[in-house]
């Protein structure tokens, strides 16, 4: 449930130490509670003062449409390429992307692209991008929860495939006859 968020962070080698000093690491290492959300928000703001950041999201409807036509990987690649272009990343720049299967095809455009699994462990720029992406998703999920909490009570699960998320979606569908617009329907049919 909720948006897909993609972020790109441009890191000059001179900025690596500044990102390390901020405590940049894989966004998942901060956890999922209120303290984690606050820490990612603080870091995302700090990262944006150190490096150029490009970030975008695709709402649940866009995700579903892409899955039906071209697949989620293609949508993620297209969004990443759009962000690289918007940051005017040179075609000969070193680009490190998180997800070998997803991003390796971009090497046809960016010759020095390295698409690796667990990219946030391979390069601090990927970790910084994961923090920025997760911060925007956290904000989007807060807005979604605020919309439904008055009727359905406290909602948790981060919109991921957790028991809490599925419980909310089932309660919503039972009451309304359909899923909320923020639900990724192509994921619910699996």
C-alpha cells in the first residue's frame, strides 16, 4: 500500500566523509518506529544540504498500471533514469544502483553503471538515496494513515505486506466494498 519512491543522490568523492559524519547508512537499519522516522527525516534534510538529491514517487495507481503493462522493474528503471537526467549526471559518470536485476539495463546508457544487490552496503551514495526515499515514503504513509485513522483506528505496518497492513485493507474492503485508492491492487491479487 502506498507509493513507490525512487531517489538518486549525487556524491562527489569529497562528500563521502561528510555523509559518513552524518551517520548515513542503510535506511532499514534505523528501524520502523517514531524515532526511526524522525532520524531518517533529519538525515534526509542533512543529505540535501551536502549533495544534490533527486526524488520522485509513483502512486499506487501508477504502480498497478506499470505492473500490468511493463512490470515494476521497468517503472523503477524509468524513474531512476529520469532522476539521473534531471540531475544532469554525465553519461560517463560512475553510477551505483541498488538492485542488479532492476538497474543493470541502464548500463546501456551509463557505461560505468554498477548495479549491485544490497547497494546501500556497497556505497554511501546508495545508502543516502535509501534514506531520502524512505523519508518521502514515511511522509506519504503518515498522510495516508491520517486519512483513515479517524475511521479505522491506529494503522501500522508501513504499507508493506505485514499482517497489520492486510488487516487494515480487509477492514476497509469489508466496510467500503473495495480497497482504498492507496492500495496496490496488483499486489493484493497475488
